């Protein structure tokens, strides 16, 4: 009897706390999967951090094809999930519809601008972070030829490439070899092809290769390490994937963005609108840790820190490919 | 000699890309020649790749990975055999089922065992199949052309790559020069005749299916332990289906199968190099020529050894021209003429080229591809 009573008490307490929170966050990943060691994993890490700090559970969804998007989003909205965060530009179309149908819910989308009164659009100045790793790449390169491998061929990825070219050329690279893996979402998850492209670039003389290609990048970093060359990771800190063979990673603080969206939802301070996160806002950065500290010389560090300060101060402006669909470098 | 280096690089890339296709294509050859259609090559490769990655990660040995890959793919091949030979089920349905089982179970098991979202842990170099340097490769490196070809192109591949190319003459010998091969082909054309001769149709077909399993296992193992360092979900990315296309392209013969796989590999390697370069008009000519040569090649392709060699030489010349245009100094000569006007061809077209070519060649040039007559039909003994 006592036990039942205690159980009831516990249940009541639990349900009370559930009411008190009133926040039921949801996170939707893009193709490539939750553990892509890159973009999606970064958003997962942000959500996990939120969970660890607040003890609030969140629900999540991994898409495996495009037709699931709207269904999944709508289901979460009907369940009253709030805020709902989507990782990836591909969600935009579904979000346009769902956000209109559920004006009381708060949504956040990463990497895309959706202009609705209840949507927070989180976009990053990837070109600024890429500029920094471009400087490091050119300085670390012996041949002064560096490579760039993108995932799917879309303006967003060209934006990474353009910033990187800018940084590399500024630091003395003579040539930047650029390749895209493919034109379909499958290009985010084909490490074999990524590795093959990396080998091709190495044959052409590149000795530092920057991969902005989600899961495909794993193969790029592998091929670079196998050939004794250097890779550069993207989105998450990928320095640990091939310790001592990854020069640095262009960090995109997707984790912070997801964490903040959840936190603001919890605190009731969620504001819609466009958040453009660059170096100044701490939205992008380059990664330094145990694995790459021997690769980065003092000279490189000084140069990259100077560039970072200049970009923040506004004395260097890195060209944004998406502003005019061209790259002047 | 920059141009020789470039040529070697592109051919090297061709070989690396073709190996899994070739192994899978030969695997399909055994099975289909014996009258069992196998659309499940993709799934068996995928399962093999997973087994190789998982076993190599757990036991720390590439060899155990190889054994497990073969073991798992033979297992799946036997399931296919059990459904379609013993129980006379529909071979296509059974093959598709195997693809689905492999796609789903590899991710689930990978997640359950390694908690990395369906991938297996990255393997260190000593747990993978490394490059084999052939004898004297270093000494011959400076000898022009021949030495470069030997040390750059022939040397430096992994064990499984050599095995794949050795499997081509071996398969030819088995199928066309042994008693087992004769019976295997017969069972694919006219199983009743084989049965009348007192030979078990199902046992022969089972053996063919086992050969398929072994080869797809090797293909998967190559992908997981040579090309990559571990298994990644859906890593075969449709190569099993391309291998099937190559098999039809090659009219179910081993040597043409090799050429078909090399052709697909070459176009793939080429598309990576051509990407994003605006090419002048005259630079496109060699591409057209290469395609025409290959088309012509397929027309005369009765695949007598002499003709095959001539064909290979022609393809080589076309490839050489192609590469020389890229890396050589022809650009300057044409720069100011009409032929020098750059045309930017969309990457999409380059990437679709292998498939477009398959359709064109299949439709117009290589003639009718006739599958083994008893293919797809379960054998029912007359009573």
C-alpha cells in the first residue's frame, strides 16, 4: 500500500514538473544521419548539452528520404513540440507550409532563411571561418597548392569554397583545386568517392585538402592521411578523426545554435528573425586541440589570429559567394 | 613527361574505382551463367563490407575481416540459393529481399555494436590491406614510360586489386576450360540436359551461387578495408547495380566484363578530373573520339584475344590524347582560334556519361545481349 502511495506521489511529482517546464523541444536532422561526425552530429551535441544541463528530454528524427520531411515536421507540430529545430537547408520548403499552419509554435532552421514571424533562421558566415582555415592551409602547404572538396554542389558549399580560396590566396597559395562530390543528397555520404577525389587532387599536387562534405569528408581525411598529406575538417571538430593528420577544422557552432534555441524556448525568450553568425558572434571558428597542436606553427597561429581580428574589426571583408553567386578570388 | 604522369594518374584512378565493380561483375557472372539471376549483388557487397569492417575492428586483423566478409556474403548467397533453387522462388524477389536485409541490418548491427550511427570504427593502417610494391618498382621508376608504367600503374595496388584482375583469366579458364565450367554453363542454358546426364542441377547451381558469395565478399572487403578505413552505411552506393549493367554490357563473358568495368571506372575517374574546367571546343574532340573508339570497340567486340588487344591499344591511345590535351601545351596553339572558345559542360552531364553511354552502346552498337536461356527459371524435374 505504502509502495503504491509512493509511486502515485512520484508520478504526480513527475507530471507536475512536466507541466512546469512546458517545453518539449524537437530536433530534426538532415540526410547524412545523426552521427556523420560533422554537421548533424554538431546539432546533436548541442541538444545533448541542453538535455544534460536541464534534464529535459527532446525528441528527434532522422530523415532517410525527402518525402518524409513534411510529414515528420507536421507530426512534431501536431504533438505540440516547441521549439522545433531543423538542421539543414533542405527543410525550408516543408517549414514554409508547417510554420504557417502552426503560428503559435516556434521553429528554428539552420543554414537557411525562412521568412515567417515564428521562425528563427540561423545562418552562418562560413566564408569567414573558411577564410581562416584557407590561410592555415596555404601556410602549411609545401607545394603551395591546396584542395577543396565540397559535398553536394549548392551555393552554400560554394560559399565555403570561396572563403577558403580567399584565405589561401591571401597567404600565398598559387592554386586551389576545387571539386564537388555530386549533385544529389547522396553526395553527403559517399566516402569512397570523396577518397578518390582526394587522391586525384593529391596527384595534381595538392597537399592540404579541406573537405566541406558531411559524411563524405571522412573518406577525404582518410585518403589525405593515407598519402601523408593534411586534411581540414568541417562543422564539428574533426581533428581527432586522423590525429596528427588533420591540420584543423572549420568549426560551425551548430551545437551552440541548437542549444540556444532550446534554451530560449525554455526561458520563454525565443525570438524569431535572422541570426547571422560569424566570427564576431562566435558562430564560426577554427579548431585547436591536442591532435593538431604540433601541426600549427606559431607563425601560422599569429597570421590566423591577425586575420580573425581584422575580420571582426571589419578591415578585411571576406566575399560571400551567396550574395552575388560569384567568387572574385 | 608531365603528361605520362597525368596519364598514369588517371589510369590508376580507373583501376581503383573499377576493382569493386569487377569483383561484383564476375560474381554475377558465375551465378547468372548457372541460370540464377542475382539482383542481390549490392546487398551481398554491403554485408561483406560491414562484416569486413566490423571483424577487422574487433579482432584487429585485415585477414579476419576478409574471412568474415566472405563468410557473411556466402551466407546471404546461400539464402538466395535456398529460396530460388531449393524452393524455386522468384529470383528477383529473393535478390531484392537480400538488398533490403543488408541495407537495414548493417546499420542496426553497426549501431548496436559500435554506437557510431551505423559505421564501424576507423581502422589503423595495419588493420587494412595496404599497397603492395612490386619488386624493382623503385629501381625502375626513372626509366621513361615502361618503368613509369610499371612502378606507377602496375605496382602499388592492394592485394585484392591484383586478385580481382587475376580472377578474370581464372574465371575464363574455369568457365571455358574445365568440366565444372562446361556443366555450369550448360545448367544455365538447358538444365534438363544436364539432369538427363545424371548431374545434380541444384548442387551445380548452389556451387555457382557460392562462387558469387565469395567474390561479392571480396568486393565488399575491398571497399571497407582498402578504399576506406571501415564500413560506412550504404557505402556500396549502387555499385552492385552498375556491376549488373556491366555484366549485360559484356554479354556474360569474363574478359569483356573486365573491359566494361574499366570503361565505367575510366569515365568515373575522368568526370572527377573534368569537373569545373571550362574546356575549349578542340579539347572536347578527344572525349568524343574516346567515346567513338569505345563504341567501335564494342561493335567489333567478338572478343577474340587479338581484337581485344587491338581494342585495348586504341582505347589507350584515345586516353593518352585526352590527357595530353589536358596537361600538355596544346591550349596555347588554339587559344585565339574559334576552336579555343571555352564551353563549360555541366558536371551533371559528365557524371551521367557512363549511364548515357551504356544506353547508347546497348541500344545501337554491341548488338543484342542474350542472357543464359534458363536464367531466372527455377528448374523443375520432370516426373
